[in-house]
C-alpha cells in the first residue's frame, strides 16, 4: 500500500484558517486521496476526497499538488469543534480492496 | 437517520473472560468492517464482511478473535480468554459499496472501549 506522511500535531487559533499537510510521494495513478477525522471519544468520520483537482465541500477544501505527491486539507475557519485527529489515506480506485489503512494522523489543537 | 450503533459503549473484563461486542450497521449497507484502535494509535483493520460472507479476516490478531454476521446485518465480534493486550477501542464501520471504493465512504460507530484487568 502506498504510504502517507503527516505531522504528528498542529495548533491553530480559533476562527483562523488551518492547512493540514500530507505527503504521499509513492502515490499511484489509481489512488484517490481521502481524509477522515476523529473527534475525541468518537469514531472516524469522512471529510473529503479527491483525485487530481482541488475539491470543496461544506466541511473543508482539499488542495492537491500538480504532481499529486502531496495534498493539503484546508479548514477555512477553525472552531473548537474541529479539534480532532486528521487522517490522510490513499484509496485504490479498483475493486477487491477491503482494508482502509490509517496512519497515526495529525492531532489538531484549536486555541480559543 | 440512525448511524452505526455499537454496544456496549464500555466493557471491563477480567483476564480470561470471554466478551461479545455488537455492531448495528446502517440499514442496507452491504459492507461491514471491524477495526481495533490502541491508545494514541490510528485504527487497525481486523476483518471485513460483505453481507454475511467474511471475505477478509487477515487482521484478526489470534484465533481467540472471532466475528460473525449471520444475516448480513448485525455483527458480533467475540474475544475468547481475553488478555491485557486486548484492551483497546473496537470500532465498527459500514458502507453501501462492496469493499473499499473511492466514492463510498465508511461510516463508523463510536466504538466499544474494552479494558481487560
């Protein structure tokens, strides 16, 4: 499985934008980039995914480098509720895969 | 609508006891996954069901771990003769698609925290 690298932790002030980086230098052409987050004492929840183009949804934006070897999850205005562990995961677009591989993720702290 | 429901939320077991953890997936979801999450770590895959068929159990750490989904909906993860190293959060997830696909995210429950004393 292609691997991702994320910083262990990051801090942000409340109501400021947050850029969470992810490196995936061995990504293949058939891998999608997915982000999940895990709030304290909860299960992970899906945030966003993309292949090549930048993506936006109500939760966040995903910026993907032109060579696809890195990506950035952007929270436009951090709130206290965004304090969580964020996981960047590569998902193969073909069939026959049954495992989503999580790393350690980035623990985001939001300062009031 | 209801999400993935797991019970109990917390379980304390004495070493050597058997435990059973239940997962109620979202209605109509074909795929069901079990993950184990140790403190400070990301979730690790245990096993996968497509309807009632267990198609991947490569992540089960020992033969003390057993999972079933007999009617293709509710699933139970059973751990026999629990050991201290089994202490972890056990997460269940479901999805509409068959297997992992790029366009069908997993929906996770809030897990069962198992503590073995």
